[in-house]
């Protein structure tokens, strides 16, 4: 095992110098490099998928191989030649019979596909019995452009249409075909940047990376990469890719806070501070008013109590009753029954017009209730 950062192998493990640790002495003990990053003595050297001082962030783009000038594709086909008999010599690609058949078949296919711009040639892979069953590839080539997949898709459809038409026509050619035995097996393109992009992104992040073209260059990116059609706009924030997915981390500046899924909302600090100050001022005014009201109420109560006490003192000095009380003069309480009185002493002073009243009849009245009131 190769020990890093000056470490030495003792036969069992790396002996690391002071300040380094890990299986290969790859980690600086002061700074721990994440995601398989390696400390080189002054900084963390990250793998192609990570970046940052500690290799803590997933990159937004991955370098992939530049595209070739020309791109190849092939269509796997099977046709059945009905006007030739299969011989053992056709099993050997080097035999004269095989070469003669190959030349005849290629010439005829060149005529069939001659109007397809991407057509290059045919390649016979195998000849088998059944008259002669020809398993072959139709080779296509095109200059690389950002639309090369669309060009090949159109070419694939044309190949299938041409071979189906050719095998159904009345036979006037050197080779005749069984229309029902013609099969398009598979299509493929030799260059596919999407496969390389997904592979380099790894299984944890492959679903978030894709290929998008800028000009004629394929770029392996995720949506955190700015400047592309599918880029995620985090407005006043920073886009980060995590294992759970893409996320916008919103900024906080000296003047505002930012929030929202894409940091699209801003809150001015001056406005918040102003509102808080206004609310605080209102609360302070309310408290002052309550304190003043409480103080004045207590002072008024104290003043009223002082008045009552002074009046009581004056009445006591004059020999009268205390304020808030009275006496019923002229009403004698009947001793025989509570709440009953004799009316003789009262009615004797009434005019003679009251002579018809029975002055000996007893009446009952409710005793007056005394209610204390403040002066």
C-alpha cells in the first residue's frame, strides 16, 4: 500500500507523520477531507464529483470526453434470400462463394439505401440455411452535431421502410427476398454522451445529471449549473445538490432576509426593525396611560376616604350621626310584634279629613335599608 504525506509502511499499516491520519495518511488532522478527498499538505484534493475546501459540495458539471467528428450507428437486420441455395462454403467468410455472395448482396443493398444520406455500407455477420438467411448490419455515419440523434432516428426509420419495400417487390434483381422473414432486430449509436455522464455521476447522483448542449459541445450538468435552459434559478440564494435532491440555500445580507423554495421572497430588515419599533412604542404608550390612570384612581380613592373621615369627625364633634346613616323620627316600634307600629301618635296630627281612618288598625311596613354612599 502506498502511504501519502510522508507516511511509511511498516508491513501492517501506514505510520503517519505528525498532523496526518487515515489508512494511507491521507487526512490532515486539522482539516478532515470529505467524500474521499485527500490532503496534499496544503489543501484537500477532491475527486471529480466534489469540490470545496473540504470536498463537501457536489460539483454542478462533470467533464466528459469531447465528441468525435463523425458518429457511427448501425441497424441489425435479418433477411431471407429465396433464389439461392445454402451450401457449406457459405459458412466460411474466406471462401470464394461467400465473397461472391457478399459482393452481390452489398451491391443490391447499396441501391436500396442509396437515397439515405447517412448510409455507409452493409456488413454480413452470418449466413445460415433456410434458402439463405442473411444476418447483417446496416452501417450509418454522420457528422457530429447537437442534433445527431434526431438525424439517426430519421435514418433508422428510412432504413426500415426501404428494406420492407425492397423485400416485398416482385423479384427482378439478382437476389429475391421473403417479405415475411424480414426483421429489424436492433439499432444502436456508437457515441452516447448521456451514458458517460450518468456513469461519472455515480449511482447516488445519476438521476440529477443530464447532457445539455451549448453550441455544439455536450455538457454533463445538473440544474445547479447556471446559464443553461434547465438551470434552477435560486434568485438570491445558492443551489446545492445533495443526496436528497436539489436545494436552494437563501442568503442573508446586511439589508434583507431571503426566503422561499427558490429564495424569491425578500424581507427588508429596515422594515422589520421599523415595525418592531412602532409596536414597541405603542406598547410603551399604553403602559404609560395605564400607569397614569392607576395612579390617579388611587389618589382619588385616597382623597374620598380622607373626606369621609373628616366628615365623620365633624359629626361626632357635633353629636350627630355618622355620614351615611339616618334615624326614623315619629315611628315607634310596636313591642308586641316585630315590624308593627301604632299609628295614634302619627295620625293625631293629620287633618280631620282623615277621620274615617281606623287609627287602631295595625299595618306592616318594610324596615328601611341603609345604603352607604361616598360623598
